[in-house]
């Protein structure tokens, strides 16, 4: 995880980086490095490559390193990291200091790339003790490198930081190894340099650390309080009761149909329906008819 620079300033250019290094050299009575066009392209290619990865590295796209060609190299990355902070703070350790101040004369190149809010710096220095032929093979050329390098003692490589694990109290203590810097340590743990200095009780102005020095990356973590569960009272088991007998339902009585009242029959209908009365009526009717016939016949004779 990239470390955020504590200095918020606009990133500088490759020329600004070289000027800052040469100004530092002159302040120590050293001659300025001479700008070399090949090293400028060499450094810029590395800055572009780091930006494509999103992290810093000394390994190039083809798997080689600047050290394979006898070229010294400093790299750095950060958010809005200024050239001044890069030269005077990030590269203030012994390993990076040697690249900038360890040689009486030499040639220099620098590369700067901005990507996704991060700036990637590369500084390449070829000390005068080394010679090279300018038919260098890189991503933009098919020529090959033919480098004659004198034998340097104690060639220093920037080692990848191996992080420590927290102890039982959650404290992380890092023992500085050879070639490590505050910046690379902070980057490896994903914390700010200010936090490391504060945890280690070091002044905020500290820029150098030494091999074997112990740094407190993380202080003790407070244990999370364990909440004891409140005992829950178990209610007594109820005594089972005898079930009530189930009543068998009686069959429901079907109500009798209600009679619809009818109009009583007339006298005539009752008479007709009574056979005895009908016979008597017929005799009376016949007798009346007979009397009527006799009466009519008597009147006509008279």
C-alpha cells in the first residue's frame, strides 16, 4: 500500500529532481552530476513502468535492474510528493545517500511520471568509474547494451521489507534491516511515517533509521470486552391437567313443515262433495220439476 507523503506539494519535473540533487552535492563541496540523455530516457522508462504497476520497483519490464549495468538507482512514489521532500527525507538514508553523494563525479538522469494521484520518481547515476556504450537496448530501441563496469565493493541493493507479525498484545515491532528506510518500512506496513515516529517516541523531524533499530509500527490493541450473558430463569414445567370429556352432540330435530292455510270450500262445493246430500237434492229437484209440468198442463186444460 503506498504511503502518503506528509508534505502536500506539487510534484516536480525530472529537471527539478536533478537540480535538487546537484544543489545538495554543491552544498557538500561536490561537483554537480552531468546530465546524460541516455540516462534521462533510462530513468523515464522506469518511472513509466512503475506507474503502470501502481507501485515502486527496481526491476525493469524485461526483468533486469539498473545495477546489472553498473547504474545506481533511487526510486520513490507518493501522493503529491515534492522533489525537496523526496531528496532530503525519503532518500536521506545511507543507501540512497550514496547514489546522490557517494561519488566525486558522474552522469545523471531522472524520470518523473504522474498517474492516478501518485508521482513516481527515478534517479539514475553512472559514476565515472563505470563506462558504457550508448547503444543501449530498451523499450524504444533494438540496440544492445555493452557495459564495462569496474568491480564495486559492497554493492547495495534496496531490499524488500519483510513485515513482522503482532505479538500477543497486538504490538508490531520492526527491526530495521540493511538497506531499509522509513519510507519503505511505512509503505510495507501501509502506515504513515508520522505514525511510526510517534509510536517509537522519535522526533517528527527524524529522517534516518539504522540497521538493528527497533521501530514500533503498531501499539497495543485494547482487547474487546467480553459481555457475560445474563442467566435466564427457566420457568417451572406446568403440571398436566386431566382433559375434559368431550360431549357427543345430539342430533338436531328437523322442524315439521308449516301448513299453508287454504280458503274453505263454498256451500255448493261442499254439497257436491257430499254424495248423500247430492242424492237428496236431485230427488227434490225432480219433484219440483214434476209439479211444474203438472201445473202447466192443468192451466192449459182450464
